[in-house]
């Protein structure tokens, strides 16, 4: 029994000497048995650093670089050649904005239809995939505006399958291709913009897929549910 108490006192002395009494103060750094990554070899944003010669922790991008988006270009940019279109852009063309002057355009841009390798069944499939990820939850799998969110008290999204949806003269139901593209990019009403999440080509792929849904419904003679 004597040895038990001696051992107990010895362990207690070790603990007190290592951690101190509860509430005690010390200018020494704490003893971290499990550091939990509290101390990391990193540089926070907009912070100085002596590691680099310019004293800045944040590094400037390489000169003349442009964002690629989500896809790696299939062809390298040749010296002196015009660079390929990037996945995201703030240009002023119909391909970039969905507008022709002050009005929304209709029909897919030549950057899509002029490339046989892009404008094919795989392009529509890509639109179906992107639509399923970003749009179907509100607009419904068929585009009828009755997505999952409509079951939880959220206002019904736009119905692409309402009567007159393919008639440009029907202002209430019809949306030009450029108008759909613009809403995807910038949002409208309760819908936020996806311009920073979906590439230019994928936005047009979604537009093409919505048109395929409308065409399928028109050919079947009934609104898809």
C-alpha cells in the first residue's frame, strides 16, 4: 500500500510540474500533447513574409496567364497565335452575354453550332448532366417548374413546359435562348446567378437541353410531368 501512495504522489508531481495547477499563469508556451494542427507552416492572405524577396506572402500570378475553367485545353496555345476561348468570360458577344445589342438573341451561337465536334449528342448529354446538377432541384427534371423545392413551400420556379413555350409571340411562356442564358448567368428573382459556377459552353448546353425537353413534350402532344 505504501508503494501505491508513493507512486500516486510521484505521478501527481509529474503532472503538476508539466501542466501546472488549474488557473495558474505562465509566460511559457503551453505543452501540446495533441496539437490538432494549431500551429501550421502557412502564410495567411494579405500577410507579409520574409521568405520571399518582395516581402509579400501572396504570390502574383504568372504574367500573361488566363483562367482555364474546369477543363484543360486540348491544344496548347502557340506562340503569337490568338489564345483559345476560356471557359469563363466577360466578353460582349452573343456567345458571352446571350444578347444581340439591346435584345436577347434566339438560337445557339456560332461558337457552338460551328464546331461539329462540340455540337452533337454529347453536347446535349452534357447539358442534361449540368441541368440535373444545377437546375432540376427547382425547375423539375422535365422543366415543368415542380422540382424538389416546390414541395417545401418555396415558390414554383419557371415552367418551361407551359402552353406556348415554343411560340415567340407568347410573351408569358416563351423565353429566347439568349434570355435563358442570361438568367443562368446573372440570376433573376429568387434565383441566384451561376455565371461563376457554370462555364460558358455548359450554360449553352443547358439551354440546348431545355429546348430538347420542350421539343420532346411538343412531339408527344402533352406537357412532361
